C-alpha cells in the first residue's frame, strides 16, 4: 500500500461538500435556503473561481461554522476520510485559530480563546481509530492586525505538542503593503525555534523575495520556476521545498492548462528543488491526494520515478514526522497506534540542512 503525507491542507477547505451540506441542513443555515438541492450547492462550492480572492471567500463561509463546538464533528470526518480513502500516514492541518472564535467578542477576548481552539483541534485529530500522525500549522492572516498575528506566533510557540509551524494566509497578493510586518513576524518565529512555511509566489502579485530567507518550505511557489527560475538554485541550496497543490491553480484561475505544470516540475527536478504534492483544499476541490498524483501521471507531467521522489520529499520535509523519511511499508509496521497518537514527533524538527 502506498502511504502519503499531506503538508498543505487547510482546515477550512478540507470539508467535503456532502458533509458540509448535511451539517448546514441540520443547523438550518441560510446557505441551505439559497441552495435547497444538494447538486446546486456542490456546484457552488466546488466550481472554479476567476481569482484567488474570489476563491478564498469560500474559506470565510466555512470558518463561520467551524466553531469550537462544531470542530470535532468536522475533524472526525476529515480524519476518517484521510485514513480510509487517501492512505494518509501524515497530515499537517493549517488554519487561523482567531477566525474560529466568536466574532462578537473583543479582540482581546478572541485572542484569549485561541488556546482553546488549538487544544480542540489537537485532541480531535488524534484518534486511535484512524492513526494518522497529525500536527497543526497556525496561520497568520493578511486581514488581521499585527497584534493578532503576533499572538498567533506566540501561540504556536506555546503549544508545541500540537503545533509544528506557522504560515500566513489570506492571499500572497495582499502582502505588499505589510511586507515589513510579516518579515518581522517570521524573524520572530525563527528566533522562537518555530518551523516556517508561507503562501508565496502563488500569484504574480505575491512574489516577495524578502520573505524567502525566513521560510523552510514555500506554500505553492509555482511562479518561481515559471517566471523566476534563477531563484531555483538558491532554493535547492537552502533545502527549501515547494508545497505544490495542482488542482488549486485551476480553481483560482492562476493556470489555464494542466500542461503548464510540466514546466514547473521539469525545472524544479532539474535544479534539485524538492516538491511535495498536496491537496490545499481537498473539500473545495472534491479531490483526494492520491488523485493529485494520478492526475499528474495521466497528463504525463511526471513519471513514476518523479512520483516517488515527491512522496519521499513530503515525508522528508514534514515538520513533525518522526523519522524524516517515507515509511517503507504500512505505517503500523513502524509505529504502534499509541505511539502515533501520542505524537512522539519533535515539532521543532527542521528541514535537513
């Protein structure tokens, strides 16, 4: 059995349409009133968008229902699907904890409640029934003030048993006016010994080389091999890995044709830059991780040798995977269930240098 690691999955976009639909029905959501029939809702939820900003609006929809009370419901179903249908051995879930707190509260109250959210997600994702090694990446956000983003970094350092790194969400096309701020926050994170990844070079507007020195992995990064291939040697020398999420680029209008990805993979492999294939928002895409690999093979973007290289890279660059390499066989051959759910991994593991 092939085993997979997903390093880039958003909690907000991980809910498959049918499960979200059932939850909304039970809670008499206004969205159900807009779309009384499931096929209409699925089309609305999964159809391609014209821009990244339009695509990210769907996160706002899901964040509003992923309350402290509802998170265990969603996470249980996420873990069940990931184990049974995707053969995941390792999963990093990323999200912004502040956006799961009640919106009517003050900023200070919401910051204080973030710890509860981190603990809920951490406990809900550790299931003996579905023994996947899991950890969280806490996301700062372009729409949140500096004080909140700073608190998110501090929260990540405080909850190392549950958190393996930080990120910034909200679209890399919105960094420019706050670039110095995010550089400072990433530098602070590194000073605290935190692992770092970041949405960067996903869009043409999100190409900010100033952030590259602070990132151990790069969320997406597809614009580097396409438009800035001169940076690839630097990435290879620094052992930085690209978290590639193929379906995303056609859902956001970033790419128009699957064949455009061949240039991305070819240039990265030639330069020695590692690629981890990920799902990003498996629910929004209605796509599971093994299909991402299969789709790339079917379109002749990669071959089986490159497929295995990407699988290996995902485990090697995983922030909380305890061995730093892909498991040779079934995960149960390597770890006992209580060890897997005890999360013996050191969340401070860095990318190999």
